[in-house]
């Protein structure tokens, strides 16, 4: 249905320079003014973008431009001052830029027909979401999941990065609303229908009556060997004496449907992203019911990058959370798309009213900036990097404003630099401990190969 909406109106705007479209996207009518103006640029850009080394080489001047700009004006974003430039910051920024350049391969760019289809889906979804009141009241868009009973869970054992763990799996039970565009596509991802989580608990007391911390991974993760160091699992498990649950986000890890973990979650099919966030909070809310049934004395949630978006949204939907920590957060996916997309992709998306139009309005239904957090302000925490080139500092600042200026820690590093920041490690453990998520409030910090905080 989405593919047919306003086809007559849009046929002229979807045609363009010869050879610019994908298979099955033969242009009709005259090229648009945007196509004529950008045609030569697109031809050259497509040639260069296919060369990985060319894309990576751009990381150096982009990093130097960021560093020089920050040094001159003394800030990385409004209300976030940076009075000095740490020597290693430039290295981290360049690493972020190189990672982004590799990720932005032409094979991931949308084809001509995709703009028409995605635009039509967003128009149809916008009409549905408006009529149902989901944009006026985003919380009403999110369905309340049934509790997860012990008999619903299957369990296996594993070991990774020095930690023994349980892997639990259960039927997600999530489905988009019946009339939503992209419903059938999303339900066609068969492995995604099984939710899973990694559990690291203290066996000496049965692992039940302790604080629990739910740690949510970032994009392209979802496996213990990545999530344990990426979420400082050993530090939190041993240093706080807490049990740890690491849910796998939709289409990630064992739920993936492409070679790259999570790829369809953050793609040009923006309705996939809407459904991904809705299912993520659905699955975690089911997991929380299971954790409470284990005898948890308190529960905190912590996420990084994409996971920070999820826990920030969850904090506005779920009652009874004792703390929320958003690390290197992204909080506005249409803005991120605009910030990180190549110029020719961004221009065509604007031409089709995808960004700068329908996407911004529709994403209110799954935006952490559109729901009031239910966690008390003194138990909301944010950490972010001055040199983050993937989730730009503006995202953290906007979340900080929306969360009524909670405690925040800005470190001298890039997006992935939090992994090596002792400042972040200390802030994370101290914040959770202060929120009552320590089995022994005065537990000593530890040295561990993947969780050193001393």
C-alpha cells in the first residue's frame, strides 16, 4: 500500500540523472532541477565513494577541521565548553571519522526507488500516527507487553572474557500495529522474533536478592565478547556486587538477518528504525518483569550509543527504575541521518520530504525527547565525549536539557574513547552506587582486565 500512495504526484520528483538509479527504477519525465544541478557532482562522488581508501583519507582533514575549530572558539557545541584540546583527542576524532567513512560504503546508499517508497511509507505512517493520537501522546504508541514467566525462558551456559554467563531466550511476542507501513517487512525477519539476553549473576547466594543492572549495547554489537568490555560488565558485576543483564537489541547478535549485526535497524528504511525502537523497549520491559521475579532489590538501566537511546526512551515508559545512565547518547535519528549522510543522499532525501519533513514528525513516537523520564532527576546520568564524531555532542546536550540538567560527565575523547576513559569508569560506578545499585555500598573498586577503575 505504501508504495502506491501519491504515486502520480511523486513520479516527476523521483526521476533524475541517467544512471543514478538502481535496477527497476527507470526514470519517467524530465529530470528535476535538483537532479540537473547535482548530476555531475553525483557522478564524481559515486566514483570516489567506491574507493575505501579515498573515504578513509577524508578522516584526516575532517579531524583537523574539528580540532582547529574547537581550539579557536573554545566549545564543541552550545553550552558545552572545551577550554583545552587533549593531545589524544585528535587521534580519537580521526578514528571516529575513519570508522564512519568505512561504514558509509556506497552499497549502503539508497537507490532511486527507495526514496519514493520510504517517502510514501512515512506519509502513510504519519497519517495513521496522527489519527491514532500517537504523535500527540507518544507513550500511547508503545504497547504494554505481557510479563515474562519463568516457563517462557530457555537457558544455556557460556563463558567469555573471564566471565561465566547464562544465555536466556524467549519469544519476543512483539508485532507492529496491524496497519503500520512496513509491518510485513519487519515480521519477515524470522530470527528477530526470538529475544535473548546474557545474564551474569553472583552464584554464591543464588544470584537473586541483589541489585540488577540492565546494560544495553550499541550498534553492530550483541555478542558477549563485544558487550562485556563495551559495557564494563566485569567492573559493574564485581565492583558493585550487582547481577547484570545484557539484552540483545532487535536484529543484532543472534537475531541478525544480514552479515553486519543490526544493519536493517539503522538503515534508510526508517520504519524499520521505528519498529526497532518499539520492539527494543518491549523486549526489555518483558525482561524487567523476569528480573523482578528473580528477587531484584533494585534495578538500573545503562546504555551506550544506540543503547543509550533505548534506555532513555525506556526511562519515559517504565515505572520503578532506580537509575538510568545514558553514555555517548544519540537521541534524534532524523538529525543523525542529516548529520552523517553524504551530501547527495541528504539532498535527495530532502527533495522527497523525508528529512526536514516527515521523518522528524513521525519519530516523535519513539523519541526519548518526547517522553518525560519517570526516574528522579538525581538518578539520571549522562556521559559524553568532547570529540564524538558519531553521536555528536549536540545529542548529549539536548538530552541533558530534556532531563532537567542531571549530573553529566564530559570526557576528553571520541565516541569509542569511553572504553579507555578512567573518568567514565569512575563516573559510571559512582553514579550507580549512589543510586542504591551496590550490593555493599562501600564496596572497593577493583582491577580487572576488562573493568579497571582504580
